[in-house]
C-alpha cells in the first residue's frame, strides 16, 4: 500500500482547501444526522474514485442526494451487522446484573460467578471492537464496488475481502491511529501559544476529522483496487 500517497493526495488537488472546509462543516454538523450521512457517502465516493484509478485529487462535493443515500445505506448496514453483538452483550449484561443482585445473600460463589460474567462482557466488547476493525472497511469497500444495499449482506464476499486483505486493513487502521495521535500532539503544542496558537489549534482540530477520513478512504480505495474489477494501479 502507498501510505505516502494517501497522506498527500489531498494536497495535489488545487481546490483542497475548499473541499476540506466543506468536510469540516459537515463534521461539525454531524449531530444533525444528515451531514453525518453525507460524510459517510463522501468516504464511499473516495473509495470508488481511488478504486477506479483516479487518485490525483479529491472528489467533488456534488450530488448530495447520492451522498446521503450511500451514507445512509452503509450506516444502516453497519448497524444491522452490529445487532447480534449488541444483543449478546445485553443478554450477558442482564445475567450479570441478576447475579449481582443476589450476591449479598448467596455469598462468595455467586460473587465469583458475577466476576466471571463481567469478564465475559469485557471479552465480548473486545471481540466486537476487533470484529468491526475489519468489518467496517470491508463493508465500505463492498458497497463502493457494488453500489447496492443488498451487497452489504453477501457474507461470503465480505469475508473474502477480510481474509484476503487482513494485513492491508490492519495497516490502514494503524496508519489512521498514528495520524490522529501525531496531529493531536501537534495541536497540543500549537495550543501552548496564546491567542494565535489557540486559533490555530481550533482550526487544526476542525480539519483533522475530515482529513483523516480522506486518508482512510484513499487506503480503502487502494484495497478495493486490488479486488477483481478494480481499475487502480497495483499498490
């Protein structure tokens, strides 16, 4: 994977400032839900563009109806995939709470069982996080390729993406984490300077979210380009 290209491709776009600004505005307004769908749809658009071999600039912010549609479908798909994990954790949590209510009257044995159930919940949470570390990019890539909601539930195709590109997905995740940490450190250093430093820190903070999303989208697009039908260069 070309990590360096993922970080700098935004700056190859002559209109990168305006496009980043729109992304920042959508990020700030994400609590209104629709802008969050637009951002998610734009991420899908980046994946498609890179997958098709065009990674010289950011996509245009246009056809907002399509962006909302794509973002909505991907978000709903992720929620449906998450439901079994959520239900399982709720069941274990309810059992744990029931055991905890009788600890005082039943002694150490039930207390030990309650502790074990708590550890089970923690393990389930950890497994869920790990599962979605790989599922989220696989679902985005699958939808970007097929452009239909039903494609998000073609289990064999999604698991094939995870199995065949697990290392690439892990690299994309680690790169995004390192980027967030690095930008956060820079923001903290800049914020030490009064007035101008504070303003700069706020601006960097606003830009960080969409920029990391652009980088991540490019990395996912590189993975998609390796799949059958991908028209991108061999990364």
